[in-house]
């Protein structure tokens, strides 16, 4: 909500597959990535696929997880 209120366009994806599809379509400057994404591929696999694509060499990715502490 804060990003949108500041004038940024925000896309949400509930799976790694959809996240990759949206990233390839819109080539964002920033990706906030949940390491625990649902779907066939998790957040780490999604990040690996993003980093293997030269289009995302300059894209900032912030990875989040809820599994940092017991």
C-alpha cells in the first residue's frame, strides 16, 4: 500500500511461476520476494531463475522469510 501511495505500480504473485511471468512481462526495478512462495518452485528457485536472466541483472531483489527464528 505504501509503494502504491507513493505512485509505484505493484503486482502481486502467489506462486513463483506467476512471479516469474509478471517479472518477464513488466521488468520491474524492485522485486520483494517471499522465500516460502507456494507453487512448483519456491522463492529461492525463483530467485535463481531471475538471476539467470540478463534482463534482471540490475533488478533489486529483497528476499523475505518468516522462517528466521523458532
